[in-house]
């Protein structure tokens, strides 16, 4: 049924993971209730407990490919407003503003590229091509939702009325820095600048520990894998799409982007192995940092976990305030320490993997991702739920 009337906006729920889940359920149900049957075929999938639906839930992207779901541009203005309320329910105020800004950058990128890249669709860079999909009915014992498009991927799982996972969480920006009248737009500048500031405080021996490679790898190493594993190396551009291109021109375009990125980095297979994901992590451990540096590391962590709703962000902050937890996190860097030059950094511990690169388009195209190696997509909690249900 299509609801053309204007419903009351969902009200805020109690704080914490339960409150976040309740808010998400209310907003998601309102959005789904406003859609036509035809729209629901794209917007609503089976529960994550269904193997086919779960396989789709674990497919995520940050390229301008079809992310799966109902696109913003295929919705009425009222429906779009409800969709964006759901997006906002999974983010802090600052996180939502950053995501909204990145979506709008598609208009700028279209101009930067001379309005000529089509990616096999009517408009190659389209701020309306961000997809929202709900898995299972909001309020069910297990349900999830995903929002994504170019440079955005938000993944949320709710189990037993509790938000249990908000990762992988990807935010990129292209251009990373844009000229404005009287200033600049730099949506990821804070997380880049904080990391550079931390790296510059390292002594020569500390920097030798932290340095992964003199040159920056051309993309995040974990790519869009559903799970990060020891030995993973950077995924190439050709593997980051939903299927292969039937148009030979687009296939050549992707090959060319990858080739130019590799030539710019100068990386060989040996170089990629040098910056692979390892356990234990490479880089300098927080236990080898002084107190000021440890404060800088905590600040950097908070700029990623601060994407989550405020109560969850505070929960992460309390955990990282523990010296024992922080000691297990390693900070590593590759590339130049100079602003405007290609670089990559990583924070890696048992429950956190953060990657950032700004290398492409003459170091004006940034990617950032926050992951939980032990619980991306809430797979550990979901496995426990299945085990309990089996008994």
C-alpha cells in the first residue's frame, strides 16, 4: 500500500544500542510503509537468517556500481525524506553531515570529469544513485539495513532489539578537497590531518616501526571483502564491482584506472605483499607511544567510531580509554608526510581495522573505512543467535 499522506515523524528512543535499534525500526517501518508494492520488491529483502538474503547482505561496494536496493532517485520527495531519516539514525550528527556532503560531491565530480563518464547508466555521477535496502521486517528478532552508493557504504545489523554491528562503514570523497567561495570543502580533512599530525610526532626510530612502505598503496587493502583475513592484499579495481561490464569501453576504462593507479604507486606484487593485512599487525604498537601520542591515537580512533550514533560512539570511546585495549592497536603509514602528497595509513587491532588512502587524482581522492575484524556485519553475534535457536 502506498501512503501518500504525511505521517508524524518518528520520535527519538531511549539511548544506547537498544535505543538506536528502536529508532531504526520505527523509521524503517515508516519508510517501508510509504512504498508501493513495486518499490518494495527492491527495498525489502528476506531476513539475514535466509542464506540467499545473507549472501546479498554481505556484498558491499564503494564504487559507482549498483549497491542493491531502492535508489533515492526512484522515490518521491516524501519517501526520500524518510529514507534519509533511516540513514541518519545509523550515524552521529557529524557522520550524517559527512555522508550527505559526499553524496552531493557527485555533482562536483561530474564537472571535474567533464560530464563524460557514464558507467553504463544515464548519468555517470548521480547523487540520486544511492541505494537503501532492508533485510527482514523491522522489529523482527533479526533484521538489518544497508545504504550505499559511490563512496558510501553503511551496514547495520539488529539482533534481539539491539544494534550489534555498524561495520563495515566506508566514507570516501572525490574530490577530497574542493574550492569554495572564500574557502575549501574537505569532508575527510579532519581524519587525514589528525593522522598526519600523529605521524609527525613520531621520533625517527618510531617512524621506522610505523612505516609500511616509502610509497603509498593506491587503495585500501581490505577492499570490499565481507571478511578481512591474514595475508589479504589490495584488491584491484576490476574486482570492486557488481559483476563484469558487458560494454568493452567501460571494461577498458576500469582497466585503465587500475593501470594508472598502479603506475603512480610503482607497486609490484612484492610491494603489495609488504603492505598486506597481517596478524599480529604491522606498524608501531600504542604501547610504544608516549602519553601525548597515545592521546592523538585515541583522538584519531574517535573520528572513525564517532560516525556511529552518539551513545555507541561513547561506548567505543570508553573501550579505547582502556590502556590494555589501546596497547593492542598498531598505527602504520606509507607514502609522504607532506600534505597534498599520496599517502596511506592504517590502525589495526583485534577489534578495529581502519584504513585511509588519498592517492588517486593527484592525491585529491580519498577513501576511508572502519571495520571490526571480529564482528563485521555482526557475523559473530548472528552465529550465536543461530546456535541458541538451534537448541
